[in-house]
C-alpha cells in the first residue's frame, strides 16, 4: 500500500491505496465520490472525466498516484451550498441528459473547456466535448447546454 | 499488478531505480496505454517510475538549430504550441488528432513513439521530420533516428525497463517548406486512423527540392515512402506528379484486412488518395508562405 495525499474538491485527503489503483477507483471506492462514472474503463468514453490541476483527464486510465500533491475536482465539487453550478443548471435546462450516465463527464469536460475558452464557437464546443460519448445520442442538447452555460457564466462574470 | 509507484527526481535517479530493479521497474509518463497494458497482464514490471515531474524535462524549445520536445510533453501541449505550429505544423496537426482532449492532456509524444504502434499519429509525423530520440542509459546518452527504433508492431529497440528517452529533436522546417497531414478514420475523434499520411515538401522556384512522405498504419510500422520521395525530387509540383507519388506510396503499403479498419484493397487505395491530399496540402502551405 502507498499513501496518497491530494486535494479533492478543495479538501485535502490522505488515503492508503494500492499503487495500481486508478484515480476513478480511489474517488469512487475509497472516497465515496460516485458522481464520477466509469463507462468503458479504457479512456475512450469520457464518463470518468475529472479535473487534475484544472486539466480534464479520464480518471479510469489515470494512475491514482499521479494525483499526489495535486488538485482534483469532481462533479461533486461543482455545486455550492446545495445550488447547482451554472453548467449543471444549463444541462438541466437544455434537457441535455437522457440516461444521465455520461453527464458528469460531459459537465467536467465543459468546465475545462469554458475555463480555457469562455466564449467558444459551436465548432469549439464540439471539439471540446469530442472526448465524451453519449450512447443516448443526445449531442444536440449537450452542445446547446454548453452554449447556454457559456452565455450565463459570461453574464455572471459581467455582474 | 504494481507494488510501488515512484516519481523520479532526475533522469539519473530514474536510471538508478531502473538498474536497482533489473527489469522489474519500468518508466511511466502519461500512462494512457501503459495502465491498460498492465491491467491486461502485458506489463511484467511491478515498480512504476514516473518521469513527468522531473524538473527541466517538460519543455518545447528551439535550441542549437533543433526543436527539442521533452519526454513528459503531452499531445495537447504540442498541438497548442506556437513554435510547433510555426515550424513543424505536421506534428501539431497530428498530435491534435490523437484520441480525445482528455487523452491528449495526459498522453505524451514520446509514449506514442515508444509504444511502436503503426497507427501512432505523432510517430508518423515525426518520420517526415527526420526526428531523433535521445536515449539515456547508465553508460551515457545517444541520439537515435526514429526510423531505426522500430522492430515490428508494438516492438521497439528502446527498453523502458533499462533506458530513459529524455527528448525528441528535429530540425525546424524553413519558410520554403510546407506540411500536409491527412487522416482517414471512422469518426473525427476517439478513434485510431484507417490510414494516416504526412508530408513535408520543400519547394524552390518551380521545382520540388525534397519531399518527405510517411504513412501508417498500413504496414507493421510507420514508414517513409522512399520511391515516391525520389520520384518527386526535382519535379515540377504538378497535380499529376503528386498523384503519381501517392500511387508509388500505395505500392509499398501492405495493410492487413481489418474488420475495423477496412479491407486491404480499400486501405491501399486510400493510401494513394491520402498521400496525394497531404502533398496538395503541403504544396498549398508552401505557396502561402511565399
């Protein structure tokens, strides 16, 4: 076993893990943060996307030890005081979820996209979420949701 | 699977740990392929030596007439690098097409090469740049041409249990060079290519001075199309010549029939098409820079 210390959603955590555990394993099974979903388990579908030092990664193919001393943000880290994050609310309003399994990954990919490009074109949105798959084929609503989120975040910023 | 996961503090430290474990320790960078290989039992090493936190290794820079890309540099960093976009566009283009954004944020160019897969976009681009890899061993450091390290599908001469690839280098392309990169795949993202073609053309006046063409995955390793390159040298950059170079490259391709990637006949035909398009694109880039 090895000791892993990292910051998860603004709280420092220390856990004993097997060195070959994935970040998704540790978040879900050791920390109970089951909002992060594992779809393919091979870095192909994006459902397990989290932010590592602000950068979107697929946690199912990220060795957990790579988070040593770094900041992890999961879907649970977005809402504040029981209020949905603007991106989450946009996904609700655009009906961008069907079964919902891919949604946390899409939202985290959106967070990374909008942090880097606050005012993306539709093309840039498609590119930004190209690492995430939705098997219910709801991409149109998802792209709408990202666009709505971008607009609202810009409005909040302006206020 | 793994007993220990360590972060190397320096290249020498990584080499020491590898030597101390004598084949039981292996380097890891992005880990996007390695973790899955380990889960499938294809990676006998039990100690992982992570090189991504070695100070000074994470760099993309122009130095002594070369562009140098350090081992921990990710595809995303390369795709976004103004230096690579300006002086080796074929590589930034290739790295921008690997996997999806998340994979590109973690996976490294050196890993793309060391995995020795014929479909590795980054490696195909590096073939056209005459890239070299710096290999550090306990005995010292050496530069190896990328074209020399392949031994077959998934096999290369570099042993990640005993050696450390620290960087890749190549000559920046001059203003008289243009790049082309063409990728045929079933989807636009998150998929390996059916055929990928990369080209660098050096045009002076009315003639092609040199052409560099590489393709994958249509043989056990990416390869340079020597016949087509020789054919183009000194010729006028006419559409018929570029098409002929595509045919000459296709004649050297030996793709397998693949349920996923298509039949041998289809893929061979597509090599000719993609090489022609890559050359067209390279020529256009030459004309733009004039």
